[in-house]
C-alpha cells in the first residue's frame, strides 16, 4: 500500500503547529511529516512537539528565504520520501473517516 508524506508549511504558527502534526500522526497511511519553517521568528523546533507520541519520521526543514506558503510546499515536496503528497496548512487538522 502506498505511503503518504504530509507537508505542513508554517511561518510563526508556533501555537497551532502541534495540532496539525498531531492530526497527521493519527492517519495510518502517513509515514512522514515534513514541517517547512518559512523563516519563522523564532525558528520552529521539535520542542514544540514534546510529549507527542511520534512513531513516524517527523522533521522540520528550514527555508533560507521567505517563499510564502506555496514556496514552502514546493520545498517540502522536494525533500519528501513518498510519491503521494498531502498538504496541510499549519492552522488546520486532519480527521480520519
């Protein structure tokens, strides 16, 4: 069965990103979560996800210049390991049906 890479662009969404990531962790076909930090101040870090039960690859990719949400999506797509990509805004969450 195909696996999915969840890509979440974020800029200064420190308080919301945890819920977006947590929703992705609950979907069994998602095998990696890529958070693209689009020049947040301060930078996003894995400490924001502390106390989450993470059993898949979750990483933060930092951009070197502000590219906006679409630029962050492209950056995430370039580093994704899977062929199927799912994009989620940092202030949204997924539900499994």
